[in-house]
C-alpha cells in the first residue's frame, strides 16, 4: 500500500516537514498557537510559551468597552 505523506511547510524555518514531525506551540495561557517542526518547537517553547505574554486587558479590541 502506497500511503501519501502529509508534508507541510514550517511557518518559522520554512522547511518541508511531515505532519507527524510537527507539534502545536502554546501561548502563555496554554492555547494552541501555531504548528511548527520539532526543532522550531523546542526553540519557541524555551520560555514555556510561544509569542508574547498577554492578559485580559490586551484582548480589548474596541475602545468603547
């Protein structure tokens, strides 16, 4: 049986990687953030989360709330 591989491009290093060799990083609240290769995952998650720290006040989109 010839199974087709699910190959994707890592948004950080732009390498072609099989989906099975990728993982979702998590933001500072544990919410899945982006799908990256394992090498980028380890670098991005060194501080415990991917991206910048934010709280509820950062989530306000409009001024009139």
